């Protein structure tokens, strides 16, 4: 009903919304749509906002021929304002598809950006001059932004491609070391991260942990794991002691189980296969008058084996034992001794092969052959473990295994894992008897005193306690974090792009879209 004021002094400001003048026409439609958008849930609201992208392109195209619908453009603007997330997503989606089709061309991106800019609807006075100038401005801005975006993407893409190529090369070159690390991590061993990837980030982290203390703690964690791996290699439980007496007992049991069928043979006769393979043990001569340091001894061994003709089972076993003992001693020497050790090891294997063939020829069981092979491997492993024992300590010195494998001694299974790990990551296999408590330093006490005083000045008694504790707590927390399972697993493949670069690379692939969309968003404000 019409509103009348009977008493102006008393009636000012008292009328209700029902009494106020109501909007009609376009203004009412926009308010109604805005109210509906605000009352809708987030998902529905942004679905509507998403659809404005195609609608705007259609209205912009119609505007070129004078057929635009100003009411629809106004409605699109309201929906964009009320659902900005959906609107931007819709613009990205509709823009990304055509940009994906043009490849990496900067000129093509600029042309496409200009074309899309020309399709943007121009609001305001719908006169030819206003529409023309608005579309020219939008086309120019979009063309420039899309061209710049594509250029940025191309430069970034070239950088990432080059980086990926270098990483692939490093991965191929360091495949053996990576395999060594992965085998060790699978076995439960740990390593200071900078020993694998000496990056700035790892160096900074280890600065908080203490470089020396981190290596000491890694060694302390690894020591029981290494001992248990050695026990597993020779079939001992984790609570068995590692001592020469125990290892000798394992050997005796293996000998009785695997070699008894051989020692019971009355005669083992040479065969052509044995003689041919023995002849191949001689190293290639240089052709001159002087033989290598090992060649003479190897030739003497070949002569003795070739002229033997036959053995009793017990004699053959004595020769096999003697050759393996000599090889074990020679593996500790330099190059000539190592060459001789390899020849002696191979000769022992040839004698065992000869024994296997004789067992079969004399009616023995094939299962006995496999038992002998298993016994041979187990006995060899016990000798290796014994050579790596810390005298009087009952624990393994992994560095000794590393020297053996580096000198050419064959090593497989758990012992091989220990040896190769220790050969590459020496800081993680220091003898625990020499380490004691990691991170013990007089400097910590000095720093604690100073930090406690500073903490008291800033935070009173509580600050003093926190400051005094920091030099002791922070390094230990840092060491625990660096040697934790997530941190160690992150070292398995370091030859890949880091997460920030992977994300940046993905985003830069869409930089022409982003530049264009965000540029127009800014332009429309």
C-alpha cells in the first residue's frame, strides 16, 4: 500500500521492507539470481559457475554479429561472482582444450589467445564502438598473455627435459650402487642420507644432527642387524653366539650331512671333463720369458691335479679342504695372491664336480649330490663369517667382509648384502666397540649453558629449561628423523625430480591457459 507520513518527526526510519520501493526488470532478475545462488549448496553453486565459461564464449560470439543477450551476460557475471572457484575452473577447462591442440608454438598460442579474447563478451553500453574497442583490448591482452605463457612453458620444458636426461644417465651409471643400497634397506640397514645424496638439504639436516654422531648412530643401529644377517646366512638363530667354536660346530654338522657319501667312495677316477677344465686354470701367458707371480704356482697345481689319476674319497676331501684353506689365506693378499686364490677355489670346485660324477656312476643318490653342494656352500660361509669376527667380541666387522669382496672373493645372500653395503657406505659400519655413545661432546654442555641463559632472558625459568635442553634434544631428534624408515625409503631412487619441481613442471605445462585466464580475471575487475 502507499506509504504516508503522518508525523515526520516520529516516522523517520520506521517503515518496513514491504513498504520500501521494490526493484523491477533487470535489477530484480539479478537480485533474484544472486539470492538463489547464495541459497544453493557449494557444489550446485560452483557447477553453475563452471557453466558460465561456455555461455560467455557463445554470447561473445553472438556479440560479433549484434545478437548478444545482455540479460544472459549479466546473469553470467552474477554466477561468476557468487561461484568464483567454479567459474575459474570452467574457464581453465574450456581454454585448455584448444591450447592442447596447438602444441608448443608461441605464435600459435598468441593467435589462439587473441581469438579467445575476441570471443569474451563485452558488457556496458552495447554500441558498435564500445564492443569493438573492448574486444580489441581483450584480444590483445589474451594474445600477449598466451604467448608469454607458452614461452615460459617452453623454456621450463627444455630445462626439465635436460634435467630428466641427466637424471636418467645418473640412474644408469649408478645402478649397481642403487641396487646395493636397496638390498641393504630391505635387510633393515640404515645409512646417513648425505652418503647417498649429498644435496644441500641433506647437508643442512645433518648439520643439526651432527655429521659424526649421525654416522655413529647409524653404525650402532646397523651392528645388531649385521650380526643377525650373518647368523641367518649360516642358519643360526638370532640368540646364538658368534664364536669360532660355534662356527666349527656348524661346519662339522654340514660335513657329516653333505660329504659323508664322498668319503665313503673307495675310488674316484679322473675323467676327460675334469682334465680339460683343469688345463683352463692356467692364466694366459704374456708371451714373454717372464711369468706372472702367480702363474708358476698355478701351473704346479695343474700338474699335480692332472697327474693324480685317482683318489680315495677321503683323499679327495683332504685336497678340497686344503685348496679352500689356501684360497682363503691368499684372498687376503694382493693381486698375485688373489689370482692364485681364484684358481685354487676353481680347482676345489672341479674336484667336487668330479666327486659328484663318480657318485652317480657308482650308483649314488642324486639327493646326496645336492646335499654335498649345500654343505659346501654352508662351510664356505662359516669360514667367511669367522674371518670377519671381531676377536673376543662375538660380532661381525662388516669392513672385513667389504675387503674380502673387494679383493674378488665371491659372496652371495646375506653376506653379500653386508659386504657390498660396507664397501660403499663405510660411515654406517663403524665398529660399535670404538664408538660408544654417539654425539657425546663437551661442546653440548657449553652450548646448553649459553642457550639456557638466553632462554631465561627471553622466557624466564621455562625459557631457561627449554634453552638448556635444546643442544641435547634437537640433534637427537634430527638423527632419529634422518634414520627413520620414511627418510631411508626416500633414498631408494634419488634420480628423479623432487616434488616441488614435479608440481611446478605440471603447472607450467598449462601456463598459457593460466596466464590467459588469470590475466582476464584481473582485467575484468
